[in-house]
C-alpha cells in the first residue's frame, strides 16, 4: 500500500497531494501555495529565507520558484512559525501536538527541524 505525505510538513495523507488539496496541518495548498513568483518572496521573512538556505537576490532570477525551492521556503516558514497545526476540522490534530510530533512527522519526508532552526 502506498503512503502519501504532505511535501511541506510530512503529514500522512489518505491520497496523493494533488492540485487543490489543502493540508490540515500546515495549511499549504498543493500546486497553489508552492507556485511562488519572485515578487511573492516578500511573504517570507529573512529568517525564513536563511532557514531554507537561500538569499533573496539568488531567488529573484527565477520566473517561478522551482518546486523544491518553494517547498523548502514554505517548510521554513511553517517551522519558523512554531509548526502550528492550521486546521482541525476533522479532528486530525494529535492531542499531544508540538515540536516533537512535528519532528517525527517531518521525518516522513526525510526532513529535520534542526536543519532549519540551526542555520
């Protein structure tokens, strides 16, 4: 059986992260939130850019951010905001949600919170 994960926060999904799907955990919408234009870099703080390992001037050369870059930026923004759970309409949020659970969840997509925090 295939397992699917949000490409931003690593939340386990019932189906593939497809166009229009909004992750209940991080709030990112597949193929919408990750379609970032250079002029939209303003929504990312310097801390987000630094945490993701980018310099704004290097990203301004793109017409659109490559999907890997966009995912890293969105992930850094989510982590820097405290890995907050965005929506809990379906009671999906674990009762003990916090940084440790976020770290476990990110391991689903081979990401580590410390790689973003310790930059």
